[in-house]
C-alpha cells in the first residue's frame, strides 16, 4: 500500500523500504532485510547502486554472521 508514496531518489527509497520492512516483517529475516536497506542507503554514493548493494551485503554478513 505504500508503494505509490515511495520517493524516486535511491537513497530515500532504500530508507523507506527499510522502514516498511521493519514494521511489517517479523523474525530475523525482517531485521536483516531492514539492516540491508538502511546500510545500502548509507553506503550509496551519488545514486551508485553497486556501492549501496555492497554496503548492504557487508552489513548483513557482519550482523548475520555469514
């Protein structure tokens, strides 16, 4: 239901997705996915999806122990 209100900017989009996931998904998968998107937003440089993805993966690996 929030899809139409999501921002187009990649950083803010990742932050919005992280908030939605943290409120709607339970268990460890919800926490890990929310951390992925928050870290992706924090790591994204000028909308560079590769740096964002790497930051998200690094965060999940660090906190998830994988």
